[in-house]
C-alpha cells in the first residue's frame, strides 16, 4: 500500500482535470465527482495510515519510520539531481488524513452551500486542485517538492479568495494574499538556495544526516532556519505577514474553512515540524519563533474581541491559534504543535462551516450586529457551534483543552522566561474564550435583529457539522496527558521522526503531577472567566453601542494595514514612479533605443558592402583571405 | 554506401522520368518515391554500420555518426521535397532535371558525410556545388536568377581553386590524401612538427569551407544568390547543402586537424565574429523576407561555426547534429510560407494571421526556433554549440558576444511575427495552401517543438 | 645545375610570362592565345615530371578542345579590345595591391619551408613513373576506382545542368 501513495494526490488531480474541463457541462455532478475523488484519497490515506501503524517495530525503527517512494527524476542534470519522491511517515500520514478527511467533509458541505453559484464547476475544480497541491506539499520528500505544493496552494488560495472576481474588493484581497505569500516564499526560496549551496541536496533525509557536520556552523543554520520561518510567516499568517488572512475571508466560506483555517495555513507549522532537525540546533531561530508566535497570538486575540464580522472574528481567531502553534514550535514541542494543528482543524473547520450555515440562513449577511437569537431557528447549527466554542476555549474534556494545555505546559517549563510567556499565553487564551463566546452570544442569543426569516440549513450542510462536532469532542483523546493515566498516542506515533532532534534537544516537560493538575485548573479557570465576561457583556447586546478608546483601536485592527500602507506601500510606489521616470524612460529606454539605432545605422552601412559586383566581391574575398591569414599568423606565431 | 549508389541512380531515373512521364504529377511522385527510398536505404545503412565503422576502397569511412547524420539529412530533404515538390515543378519546364540535380546533390551530401580521403572531399564538394549553380539559374526568364547563377559559379570557382590549392599543399606536406593514413595523421599530431605548407593548406581549406557555408568575409555571394534563385531552391541551398558542408568541415577539422587547433582557431574565431556581426546587423535593414532569410542563414552559420571552433568536444558533435536538423526544418518552414506569398516584403505579410492562421502559426514556431527561444529546438541547438565552447574553455567572450547577437536576431525575426499578427493588411497569396501543405507545416512545427523538449531524439 | 633544372626554370619563366600576358592583353583573342601557350608550357612541366600522358591530354583537351571552343565563342560574340569595359585606375591599383598582398602573405606563411629548399636536390626526372599511361590506368582502375566512378556523377550532373540551361523554355512552349 505504501508504494501506492501516488494514488493519494492522483485522485484530486484527476478530479481537477474532469471538473475543470467539464465545468460548463457537468452541472451539479461536478460537486459529487470532486467529493468522490477526495473520498478515494481519504480511503487510500487511511489504509496507508493503518499500514504504517501496524508495521513491525524493528522495521519502523530501522528506517526511522519513514518510507521514501521514488516516482521519477525531476531535475536530472550533471550538477543537480533532484528526485520526485514522496515521503511517508507518521507526520505526513497524519496530515494526509486531516487534509483528505476534512477536505471531504467540506466538499460535501460545499455542494449544498455553493448550489446557487454560477461558478459551481469551477469552484470544485479549484478545490480539487488545492487538495492536490496540499497533498504534494505534505508528501514531498524534499524541499523542492514541498515548495511546488507550497506555491500550488498559494495559487489556489489566490484563485479562491478572488472567486467572486467581479467584486473589486475581493480581487484586491486575493492580490494581497498572493503578494504577502510571495514575500514569505522569497524567504523560503533563499533558504532553499542557502541549503543547497552547502548540502548539494534538498531531501529531508540527506540533510538530516548531514546535520552533525552542519552544526559546526551555527550562524549558517540559523540563517537557513530564519529564512524558512519567513516563508512560514507568510503562509501561516504570523507577524508581520498576517494581514492577508482576515481579508482572505472574501472567499466562499467553505474555502475559509478548508484553506484558511484547517489546512493551508498550517503548512508553515508542518514545514517547521518537518525541519525539526534544523530548528532544534538553531536556538536563536526558535526564540524568534516563540516571540513572534506569542505576539501574534496576543495581537490577533485583541483584534478578534472587537470585530463584528462573523468571519473576521474567526479569521483573527485562526491567526491567534496559529500563534499558539508557533509558540509550541518555538519551544521545540513539535508534537504539541501538530496536536494543536489537528484539533484546531476540527473545531475551526466546524466553526467556519457553522458560520457559513448562519450566513446561508440570513441571506449572506455577515455582520453579527444584524443577527441574534438564531438559536431558535437553527438548533443543529447552534449546538455544533457551541461545541466548537467550548472546544476552542479549552474546556475539558473537549479536544482544544488537551492540545492547548500541552502547549502551555511546554512553555511553562521552557527556560527561565517560560513562566512569563505562560502568563501572556494564558492572557491570550482568556481572550480566546471571551471573543468566541461574545460571538456566540451576539449571534445566537437575544432577539433577531435582521431581516427575513432565518432557517436551518439542509442536511448536506448540517451532516458535516455534526461529524466535525463529534471530532471536536473526541479529537483530544489521541493525546491524553499521562497525568490522567492516559497514553499519549500521538506522541508515541510521532516519536520516530523526532528522534534526531530529540537527541539534540529534549522537549519533554517535567512537572510534578500536582503542579500539572494545578496549572490545568488555572487554565480552565481562566477560560471560565473569559466565558463569564462574555456572558455579562453580551447577554443583552445593543447593536447601537459604539466602541471607544483601546477597544476602538483593536476594532480597527491596530491600524496595521494603514501602517503597512504608509511605511511600505506608499514609499514603494514612490520609488517605482521615480524608477519609471528616470531609470526606465531616460536610462534603459535610452540605451536600448540607442543600441537599436546604432544597429540600424550599422545595417545601412554594412549593406553597402553588398554592391552586387562580382569583381568587388572577389576583391573582398581576397582581402578576407589576407585578413584571416594575417590574424592567424600574428596572434599565433608559427 | 547504398545511399550513395541509390542517389546517383535515382538521379538518372529522374532524367528518364522526364523523358517518359508526361504528367508533372507523375514526375513529382517519382521524386518523392526516390527520397523515401533513399530514407529507407540510409536507415538500413545505419543498421549495418551501427556496430562497427567500415571503410570502402580506402576512400570512405562510414561509422555510426555519419550514417546517423545521413538519415537526418535525408529526412530533412524528404521534408523539403514533400513541402516544395509542386513549387519545384513550377519553376520551369525541366522539372525532372531539377529533381535529378537534387538527387545528385544528395549523392554529394553522403560523400561529404563520410569521406576519408581528400579526393572524395573535393568530388563531394563539386557534386554539391555544380547542380546548385544550375538550380540557381533555373528560372531563365528572370534576370536575377541568371545573375545569381553566374555569380555563384564565378565565386564558387574561385573557392574551388583555393580548396585545390590547400589540398595540394597538404599533399605536399604529407604525401597522402588519405586522412586516416599514418603519414597524414603523423603530420598533424602536434603543432611543432607540422610543416608550414600544411599551415597554409589548412587555412586555405578553412577559407574554402568558409566560403561554402557563407561565413564572413567570404559571404558576399550569399544574399545575391539566395535572393536571386527561385524561391523553391533557396531553402535547399540554405539548409541541406549548407549543413552537410558543416559536417564535412567538422570531420576534417576535428578528426584530422584537431591536435593542431592553435594553427586555425584564431582564423575561425575571427570568422565567427565577423559572420555574426555582418549576418545579424545587415539582416536588420532588409525589407524583403527572402533576403532577410539569406542574411539569417549567414548569421546561423556563425552559430554553427562554434561547433567547428570547439575542438574535440562531444557537445560540438551533438550540437551540430541538432543545429543541422533544427535549422533546416525551421528555415524550410519559413520558406514554405514565403513561397506562398505574392509579396516578399514585410508589408506583404501584414495580416497573415487572420487570413491563414495555420501558416502564421507554423512560421512563428520556426522563427522562434531560429531566434533560439526555449521550448523550441533552436534553443537547445544554440545551447549545445555554445556550451561546447564554454566546455573547451577558450575565448569565452565570443559566447557572450554570440548571445548578444542572438538578441539582435530577435529583432528581425520578431518583425515578421509582428507583421503577421499585429498589423492589418491584405497578405495577398500567390498560391493558396492546401490541407496537405498545412498538415506538413504543422508536422514540421511539431517536430521543432518536440526537439525543444527532447533534444536527445536527434542524437541517435 | 643540370639540363633538367635549366629546362624547369625556363619553362616556369615562360609559364608566368604567358599567364601575365593572358590578363594583361586588351584583346580577348590574344588572351586566349596566351592561355594556350601557358598550357603548352605546363605540359612541358608534365613531361619533365615523366608524365607524358598527362602532357598530351593537357594539350589535347585544354589547348585543343576547350581553347578552340573559347575562340569560337569570342569570335561569334565579336569581342575585341573596343568592347572591353574600361576599368578605372583605382580599381586596377587596388587589384594589384591586394593580389600582391596575398602573394606576400602566402610567401610569409611558407617561408620556413622555403629556407633550406636550395639544399634539397629536386629530382625532376625518374623520381616516379606514375605518369606513364600504363601505371596511370592501373592506379585509376584499382586504388582510385571509387573517385573515378564518383566523378561520373559529377560530370553527369554538369551535363544535365548544361542541358537545363541550354534548352529553350519558350521553344518548348511553342512546340506544345
């Protein structure tokens, strides 16, 4: 089965080709074809996962649990050889399951959600292409294949954000996402070049094996690690490149759920977890990641508390949660980060789909001030959304609690400043609970303030919600901490791929059981405070209230977009104008035109040689002979 | 070897065809049959020689490389005849004789590909040249055609004189015509032991070859001859004949004179520089597409000379094979469009894309290949010959210069594309292309594109 | 210096003198006559090299057949010194200079071979009897049979060409 791994990305690719070519003919069938393709991938992924899990111990250990499947030689020149290989191990197989599993649910959901859209076929073609690229990203056995997938998902994200391209604001959002990602990609590319320049290889295994020699040059490794991290900040929306993600909500809601919550934005986390051998020996880079992650988590959380667009709240929440994941990566707790990726994929997809269901119910309205009291009209959506909220807030025994708690434990025990980071992280966690329940209360409680009659969504939309809600409840049980007598299944599963870096840097926290339970209690208590604050603040919500002071500041997103505009965009435009006027028009055009004119003049002169007289030709012939002889004899003494 | 015999015999067959077959169609079909038979025979020859090189009469050495080249050049000639056979027949009354002469030229081509004796080289070059003098003047009513023929003949006679003188001097120094003989090889083993008679002889041979491939400063005949000749024969002279001279060139200068490359590399380097400048710069000025293609063929010869320049590099051998095929097919493709037009000036092509999208497209592919744009065979052709020079490591600056010149060439090639696609006009046709023509042209373009992706196909 | 060498130098001198005569004379008929004389001198060289057959063939083919043909053509076209276009002095001067330069550069290139030439005794006679008709025939039909046969293709193509150029298209048209 492992050798058939190429089937996994193949199905979405076929789906993409079929739905893409038949987008004007297939009608509603394209949705089912696309979903079927993902389902097929999911089945293959599941089989691969099971086989990987049941592999005999010794073989697993021997190969550090990873299998490279060689497909063909991608770049095959004398100086450079890069194979098109897929790598299957614990990490990629988990991601395969998450991508195809959640991808399938969201496809099903989209069939209903997009049913009235004229770009129905196109939408599913893009979605399939996205899944294909994402699978390429996680399956690639070297940085180049990963990068192909990386760019592919960026492209699909661009296409899907600007899906309703007739709206200028939406295409602007798409462009913003693409450009921000490109900035990050540049960092990634430079990192790859740096890596290749010294290692002459890009595949993970060779580089991992080369680490002992590379460790002699810590500044080099730090540079590579930071370059890759810049790539990750772009894709995973971290400071300073996070502003595209809230704008990306311009796309259809299933896209937000799949791409901008569950899968694509976690690509940065995946990439760093994949490069754990690199980061574990680059403590400076780790420190940077930790600080950026924390800052992002806090900043995004404050903004989320004041947003009134249901999807914007969720978007900032995603940024904030990604911040948590990066904090985990920053302290070397790769398993915890992956754990949070998984649980976050469950409950954030659930929340987004729930919000989609709400938006669907109120005829495309996204402003929560015009909602309220929806509890009455849509029971299933309400219950599932509520489950999502308590999961993200970190109330046991739902999934969010376990993963977030694990991250916080690692941070608490990390170094001397760990406790400060922990306190700040807890602050962000409290805000998480606060803004999620604020959203819940404003949207579902009180009385309905909008127009029309909200209605529950069709079964095709609620079924995925129920499945995801169930997953959000039980998802945490794959990583029950040992203090509860559980066996951390995920940790055991992922252990082989982290062996090398664990040998370099231990990231297993050591806390007495008493302290651990105490910390958990504090965490739950803080979450409850957040919920209570939301309850008192928004039990009776008045939409006319305007925000003031610091809240206004947060509502306007800390004016970061405006700051970027002033500091980067405007000066860049100025420079471009200047370059266009001076260098382009006068300089380059002048030179090019000058050369062109020179050649034209030369042409008219040389043409005169062509007099048409044979006698003259022979004369030139003789002169040519003399010239060639003279040059040859003069330059090489014979 | 069989190909040589068959091409000679088929020339005679064509003469008789002219006598007995009354219909022009039948004559054309006989010619096409002949070239297909020639192609088959050369493939059989290739299979016979693919294992081991074989020497005939001490005059010819046929090995894998030469027999493979024979296949390629025969295929190019087949493409030429398939596309142009109607136009050839339309040149004048003696259509069977034109085809006969073309087959005689092919005989010369095979001789040049596999000679191992200077006598055969001389005979090959003459068999190649004399029919060309005739073909150039075959449009007897046209004074330009007459002029072309006479000019070509006079200049060609001059260069033949130089060729013979060069051979005589080399014979004087070595005492042998056989380039595989001990005496001959011994003479050119190292520069210090080489006689100065050989030095002059080599340079004279170089100049004579340079004349045949229209390298500057011996190129002056080219524009007049290519422009004056009937358009049906120009592509033949500019492609198949020229590239086979290149193969003869590379055979002698790498195989025999490779060890004494210091004695002639400067001369050829200056030839390359002059050829690239004159070919490219003068082409910019031209108003007639046919004349532009004549200069383009000079410029392309400058690139092919790189393969001679890069001594003993396998890349050069590969490069000249690829360049031969790609350049031939591309030029044939462009001429096939030119001949369909009433007006050969750039303005005559205005608006062709609207009127004849297939012609415009195939011409565009061919022109892009001539520029050397990636994804067309021309890119790899240029890449191989230039990297052969880089690999050799001497005079890298010429490569930089060549790339600059290739940039200039983009100007006049793209001008055609601009005329066809971005200008409005009548694009008056001389003859309307048939479906058969279009199919062939598309096939031709497809081969060029295919070679742009898989250049190794021509390496055998 | 023996008799052969004396003959060689005299013949060479005459050859060059007649060759110059060919290009210097204004009257085409004189040119052709000079050319015939040049061929005779070259035939003399052949005899010196013990190649009697070549000498005779040279006289019969070149001096006899071809040159007579030339004379006919010239007479039929009624060319004489008056119809010869006047070349201006500059062109002639340039021609002379470039020709001289070519000579100079050739001599310069092979001068190292020329030094020491006096020491070599050029055995003009009896060095080889390849030029005898019997030997020539044997070689031609054994060692050089392939070029000999190939030459037939060359001549055939030249003949075909002559026919192509010579036949009148318009005459054919009227015949149809």
